[in-house]
């Protein structure tokens, strides 16, 4: 009888000579409360990977002795961290919306631009006119730029189609990118990003669109397995709390996990709704109410804060991050990369804003962009930490102290990125 071929041995690598190894370790799940002050930073240490997983973290000399056959990866005095997690982006879109930037500078606010048919509606018209191939090419380049800053996991939303045909088109682009690129992509269905202009004439027409989202879009997204999450923009002038609840509950029934754009510009009850329906994350929250803070603190929903959005919109206030931390809410940071309100691909820049605008410590900002970003995507049990059993998603930065990552304003200091144990060229993201 012919013997089965032996399984190929998964190659071991040992990462050495890092000035610091920032692990973000501390067990599965999001960090909250005092845990946010407990960033683990190791010196004279090493990390061992086997295949696509981390197998050991500890003193360098001990691990070099134990793993003699492992291939050495010289970190050359840099800082080794978990690959960053960007848990909120709208990376699939067509043209930028630079004209709106000037409009806001002249005093026209975000909601007024939307009422005039701009904002999201402008991107919707553009996306509907583009082919899937065009959108794929544009998104491919943008996701690569996002990842080049040391990001190994990126959430990407639909939401610029607002018809069944065009929402599915956007989600297919995300699925295609996930197969092409070494980056882990998490797809989110956001058909409830806005009520399209053609459904705004009457209350009946508005209701028709909500029914399309619930009875046509969600079932097809679930059937074709095109998304993990469903999201809704719960905001004054967009979807009400009651409408958002109906959409989210339909998505949950269909097997999708839940996210919510909540309390971005006005205190609309979005945070309370996120807690009520058990959303994995509530995002934005610049206008969160006291009751919303209490609700999220009890629920354990991750609050994903997007400070670059408020900065770009010229708003004088940011989410009350320190009050939220004191209430025991786990915080994440993300870019909100989109063409209208946050055209940045730099998660480290957002971490800078986390320190300077939200008053986080450097350690809190790093935890918010690693383990808590993973928690905002339901991935904290295997992504976002350097710990045995976790995915070998690592980023090596050309800095000597972890506090420099949110210090160098807008700089790209990532030298090498590894996803699932494979090194990526951060300039073109080819697997090597």
C-alpha cells in the first residue's frame, strides 16, 4: 500500500534585534478600563512563528536556543508590533470630492451639502456609472496604500451604490480584493448609508427604499456570502433610530453581524441602539450622549473613534474619549478612509490625533489600533496581538521607541509587514 506523502514542514522564523517588541497581549477580547494602561513592551526579546501562526514570545537567548533551526529575521533595532487593524473604511469609491472641501470652508456644512445632492449622493452617482473593473483598479491601489502604513487587517464597506445591483457590485469588488491581496479584508454591507435621492420625494418612497434594503439587499448579501457585517448610518437627516433598528434586526436575522454609524454629528440615540441590538461596534460617536456612554459601558460594544473625520470637517469637538474610557468602554481607532470626510490612508496619523485630540496615551492609541481594532471586527481571539496561537500578522517600524509611531505626524515608517506569516513589500504588497 502506497504511503501518503508527508506533510510539508511549516517553516519557522525567529524575529530578533528589535529595540522593542510591543505585544498588545493580555488575553482574548477588547481592552477596557485599567487594561488600556497595560501595554506590554518587551526588550531583548524574540518572536517565533511557524507557518501562519505565532508559537512563542519571550527572552531572545532562550528562544534562540530552543528554536535553533528557525530562520532569523533581523529587526535591525526597529520596533516590532502586531500589524495594525483599520476597522472602519469606505475604500471602494470612484472620484474624490475635493470641491466639497472648499464648500465647507465657505460655511456650507455636511448635512446641507447632502441636501443639495452632494456628499454621499455625489459618490453614488459616480459609482453607478463605473464598471466593476474600474472600481476594482481604484480600490486595489487604495487598499495597498492603507496597508503600506503597517496595516494587516482592513474593514471595507459598500454604501455608494444604494441599489441592489450596485451594492452587490461593490461587495464583489471587496471579495475580489480579498483573494488578490495578502491583506485580511473584512466586508461590510452598508446599503443603509443614505436614502437615495430618487426615494426622497415622499414618505412612501422613503419606505420603499427601506423595504428594498430589508427584503432585497440583505437576503442577497447573505445568500451570496458577500459580507460579514451590516451597518447603518443612524443620524439626523439620514436613518432614524426606529428605521435603523428595523434594518439591523433584519440583518441579524439573516446571519450578519452588526455595526452602526452612531451620533456622528448629532446626539440621535445611535449609541443606545448599538447597545440594545448587541452591535459589535458603534462608530464615530463625536456627539454621544451621557446615556449613550452609560449604555455602551454596560454592553461592552467597541466604540470606534474616527478623529480624522471631525478634523477634516473642521468641527471644534471630538468624541469624549477619556470619559468613555472611564466608563469602561473599549475604544478603537480607525481612518474612516472615504472620499468626502476623511481622505486619509494613514492609520498612524489617526493615532497621532488620538493622542493630540482625544488625549490618549501612546500606549492607549496603539491598543486602540491593534487588539481593540480587531475586537471591533470580531477578530480579537486571533488577530491584533503578538502572542502564541495568534495569526503571524506583524509590522516592523523604523523607530526605536513605540511612542514614535503616533509622534511622527503623517510619516510612513513601516519597513516590513507580515500577514499570516508571509512578508509583504509595503510598496507594492507582493508576497515574498
